């Protein structure tokens, strides 16, 4: 089982998690909304700053956390397995870093679309 912590207050995050829930037909992922989480492996601010997932007792963050989540979904598993390659993961982490810089803008845009 993979555990994923997500920001339930972020419209962008809610959309992505809704998609992952639909793809997770086997129920292999436990999604925890940080807005109502009872306990967390790290402090809330750290979990909100970057995406986190736990797979086989190991905590991942950023692109590695996405890869752990992808490995639990048959359709995305090849991408998650490819991310075990250091070069592939480095490229994904680079992309995730750029996404984090654009995240505030994307969140505002998503909120406007929801209104």
C-alpha cells in the first residue's frame, strides 16, 4: 500500500488527486487530506510544501513521491518504474522544481475556473 499526503485546500491538488483516485481502481493508495489528517510523518508545513508519499515503509518527496504513487497504478506503473533510474528521476525532479515555482499561479488559475 502506498500512502499519499495531499493539500486538500489546493484546488490544483484536489483535481490531481481526484484523477489518481479514479485511476486507482485496485485501492492500492491511501490518500490523506492534510486538512483533516490526525497524524503525519513530518510536520504539516513540510508536507504542504512538497508532495510526499510512503511506499514500503520509505518516505519520498517531490518527483520520487509521484513515482511511488504511479507505481501503484497499473496504467502509470511503467513511468513509476522508469523513475527508479537516477537520470530519469533527476529530470523529473527538475520538472517538479519548475512546477513548484509555477504552482501559485496555477492555483489562482484553477480557483478562477472553479468560481
